[in-house]
C-alpha cells in the first residue's frame, strides 16, 4: 500500500536577496525552475496530495506550479508570518478541499520550494523512517561545519530531540550545535492539525515558527526524532544569485557524473553543461564546451562539440555536431552538422545528411543524404533525399508580407549562389546553374539557368572612372597584354587575362 502522504511545498517568501523581478523559486537552474526540481523530487514520493503555499507574485508562481503539477492545490498566504503560519494556511486549504477527517489521516511532509538538489529518493527514505518510528514529528537534519543562520536541533544527554531553536533565539551554547534543521519535516497529520493553532509568535522574529511543533510534541509526551542526511547539499536553498550559481554548478557536476557512470564520455566535465531532463545513450562523446539544454535526446555513438549549444534537440546515432547552435531541431542518424552552423526551430536533417559551415536553417527538412555544405540560408524549405545545394545560396522565404515554402526534389543539384524565391518547386533530378534566381518552378530533370549570357562592357573602368586606382590598374594590364601581343617570338597566352577580351 502506498503511504497516505500529503506534501506541502512552501513558496510564499519574497526572495528579496535575488534582487530580481522574477520570484526566487522560478529562477532556472539545470533546465528547470528551482521549484520544478522540488516538485520532481516530491512526485517520486507518490503523494496523495501536493499543496503549494504561494504569496509573493502568487499569479506567476501558482500558474507555474499548476502547469508542472496540475493536481496541486494552491493555498494563498496573504502575508508571510512564518513557516508555522504558512503550513497552517496549507492545512486549512486541505480541510476545505478534503474535509477534516481525511486531512487528519496519514503523514504530512513539508519541503521548501528553493532546494534544487533535492532527490525523491531522500524524501522517500525520510518518510519511510518517520512512519516506521511512528513519530509525531521527524526532522531531516544535517551536520554543518558552519551552521550559522539555521535552526539548531537541541538534544538531551540521551540524544533525544528536545526542540529546534532558531539562530536568533539561540543561546551562545546552542549556537555551538552543528546539527541543523534542513527545513524538511514530517508530521503525523492529526498531531499537526491540532498543534498549528497553538503556535505563538513570541520570539525574536515575531513569526509563527513551524519548528515550535517539536516542543509541543515533546510536551504532549509524543515521539520526535531527527535523522541527519549525509548529503546536506540536497536540502540547501539558494537565497541569492551567488548561491544559485554554486548550487547550479554542483547540480551540473552530479548530472555529468551520472551520465559518465552510464557510459557517456565527457572530455571536460567543467565546461560541459547538461540539463536535468536531457537523455543520453551509452557511448555518446561530449567534447569541451558543450551545453545540452532542455529536453535534448542524443543517440549512441554521437559526437557533440567542441563548443556546441543544443536546446530541445534530438541527435541520432552516430551523428556529428561541431561548433553549432541548435534549438528544436532534429539531426538524424549519421548526419553531420557544422562547424559554425545555426539550426533554428523546425529544422530536420535526414540520416547521413549534412549542414555544413556557416549555414543557417529554419523550419526546413533536409532529406536523407542531402547536403547543404557551405554559406547558405535555408528557410521554410523541403529538400529531398540525395540533393546538394550549391555554396552561398539563399532560400528567400519572405516576400515582405508572408512566408512561403520552397520545395527541392530528390537528387537535385543546384549551382552556387542561387536564390530560391518562394513559393517555388524544383522537380526531382533537376539542376540549376550558378547564380540562378529561381522564381518559377523547374520541371523534373530540367536545368534552370536565369543569369543570362555575360556581357562585357569593354573599357568601362577607363571611361567611367578615369582617375581611380581601378582605371590605373586596368590601363597597366591592357598595356602589358598589348605589348605581349606585338613582341616578336614571345609565346605568351593567346588570350590576355583581361575580362575585356572574354
Ligand atoms: C527555516 C527554519 C530553520 C531552518 C531553515 C532551513 C523555521 C522557523 N525555521 O528558517 O529552522 O534551519 O529554514 O533553511 O521554520 N515561507 C513561507 N511563508 C512564510 C515564511 C516562510 O512560505 O511566512 C517559506 C519561504 O519562502 C522559504 C521557507 O518557507 O522557502 C523558509 O522560510 P525562511 O524565512 O527562509 O526560514 P529560515 O529563517 O531560513
Ligand atoms: Ca531560508
């Protein structure tokens, strides 16, 4: 039978030390918001109910939490009067939603919304221990070399927990205690419901401390206990951007280590960033300077990097991505991208296809084995299998009002420096000449040429730009070539290398 568990996530505080217009718990780290990490850990405990206490910027925070956890109950704490008050607001909302009997049954776990390293496994073990010991209150504690600022776990000579004393209320002797309250507490729901209205706020901060429930349970002769977590960073919150960056680096370190343990080669863990929701196959290789963000999925034997950022991309088996930036793009098996490529949303590169150097793509499919090797913009296009796009081409998808598509058939070879003026269709097996501006459809197998025969206006520079370096250079070259033509016995070129004679 699954535990009868309710989880309360506290997220009403202002988080002013972030100095941000964005609420603290919404700040991203490792590809999720801080509270997103907490909710993921909470989900692993399979709770019957999740209640989130919101206050500051409750519209944004509440909407974000409900998007991640649609069944979560939101409880609004209008003014922040302490953790005890916040939990009371949550329990009142539960009584309204589920009735007093249901609310008083089972276990209540309290967590904070700003602890991004928290793992579901730790919460599960903590709840299991709390329930097995049949306690009124359990404290997930931690031992810190610098416990300053935290509530301290006060024990008697037998080691039994007596109380939690907050930093500001602690005596000098109590401040020496290294065992702190992480903030994660588990309660017998019936005891909690009955204890909350009895909390007072006669303390240094003038707040209703949730931690005072420990003393109330002791006074009632109920069991309390604390379990120190080995991995204290899991319960650490980020109060400012410095701490957020520290926790972010640690989170990343853990994610990178986990993937290496599962068979991913990471040449430089310090410059490799992998978001929490990324999925990597064994024998993927990540070279220095790689960021895999959002929901990237990478297949076996793919090699990514150096210096590549991919967000929400799919990379197939054995694909190669070098110095590229991609978002919402799919790179199929064996394909190659880069160096210096920009894959914008809606790009799909077929198996063994190529997007080469200085190529930008958007909302386009490039078929199996098709190649866009150099200096090209591909927007709103479908390029068929086996086709090759000449260097320096532009898919002109925008007529100033609307976007249109270009279709390039199968096994098409287009010349260099083409412009495809969409909407336009190049048939299977067709080709285009260098510099073509393709405005009309090209039938299958046809060669489209649009630039016309070249005309040379002989002597143009001398006539129109007489006093320039350009004219001087032309004059010199022309004089040399006419001297060569008249020199006896000289076997110089039949055609002097000047454009004027072509
Ligand atoms: C709290 C604990 C302390 C513990 C520490 C761990 C209490 C009285 N103290 O202290 O023992 O060592 O956390 O970090 O519980 N919140 C609300 N509404 C409120 C007040 C707080 O939602 O009215 C939320 C905050 O947004 C935050 C969390 O509760 O996420 C903790 O509040 P905070 O004021 O930071 O408590 P601390 O003083 O750090
Ligand atoms: Ca805090």
